[in-house]
């Protein structure tokens, strides 16, 4: 079953200290691997950039991916403590043409499938609209790949406590058959779930350098 995190929050850093490394349009252009990578994925309106900024304690972290021309790329950040964070292009961007969306998705799929040092995925969703089609596909893919996935129900501050817990329990019930999926409420605005998420991500970044193929 999908259960609350058992990571020791006392060992979590106050934030992820990151520095922008480079952007890549495809797997072939990705930087040479040096350690575990944790990829951030999510719909373009899920608040993924805000989540990254909250976790790094820097409102300008995800600004790189908002720069014209870079929204279509895989953005790599070195983490001071080791490993890298990879900001994947947001999917479902309404103003992007079909061809552009297919190109972005191809690059993301290629990265997720063949990047050997990918340690885990953080999937950011809007708690008010969870489990959109691509979200469900990504969760299923992580199960088939036996890759850990942290599902953040972002914008939890938009709901009252009762509605928030109902949404959380509903999603956990849906993904209960996927033991590698951890689900939690999160708010980039208020910081809800910040410490717990950092504990999980930090543990992944300190893990093995490559996954089994």
C-alpha cells in the first residue's frame, strides 16, 4: 500500500542548495552523469516551478526554465550535497502547438526511460485536480520501471483541512497497489509538506548512482 513517509525528517536539510548547470533538448545532449538525479514532472499549471523554488529556498531557481526558449528543455541543477535535480518540461501547456508538445514529450519519455542515473521522480499535481491522464500514465510507468515516485498534491492551502484529507485519502487509495509511490499534501505557498518532501528527496540523492536496467 501507499503509506506516509517513514524517512527521518530530522536529517533533512533546510533546503536543497542548487546551482543551474545546463539545459538539454534530448537525452543525447544531457550532461555527463556524476551521481543520482531526481526529476520533477507535472502539468504546466500544477505549480511545479513554485514547488522547486520552495524546496530550494530560492524564488529564482525555476526562473531558468521560464526563460523563453528553455521551457522546451530538460533543465539540470547541481545539488551542493551531491546529485542533481532535473526540471522536466511541463506538459499540457495550452498555448503550445501539438508538434511542440509531442517534441517535448518525446524528450521527456526518452530521458525517463534511458537515463541510467535517474533515481526517482517527483510528480507535482494540483490537489483540486489530481490524477489527470498523463499523471496516471507516469505513475503506472514508475511502477513498471520499479522507480520510486513522490506524488505531491500541491496547492493544498487552497482547501480546508477536511477537504484536503479527503483528497489525500482518495489518491492514496487509488495508488495503493503501487508500493513505490509516496503521496503527500504540499503547498509551495505555505510550506506544508516541505520538510517531509526534503527528507525523501535528500535520501534519494544520497542513494545508488545508477538504477538496474
